[in-house]
């Protein structure tokens, strides 16, 4: 099993521990944040850099947690 497949498997195991609706909200929020940031970076910078990727990861994680919070409250 490759490293990428192992990382995906570990991420999915954590997702399976959450209630399905909460996990779906979290993934939806994270995907939306990633799509919006990708579009913004492409327009402003004509692409993306390593700093953009790091910021996208951090904001997608935050959006995932916000999605969970919205579903649990």
C-alpha cells in the first residue's frame, strides 16, 4: 500500500467515527473553502504557491470544524 493510500485510509477512519450528517457538513464546508480559495488565488496570483497551499489547508481544516459545529449545535 502506498503512502498516499495509507494517509487516505487513516483520514477516512477518523471520518467514519463521526455521525454521517456531521461528517458531510464538515466535508462540504471544507470543499467549499478550498474551491473559493483556489479560485481567488488563481485570479489574483495566476496560480498558487506553497504559501497558498498551506493557507488553503489551514482554512479548509477550520471550515471542516465549523461544519461540524453547525451540525452539532
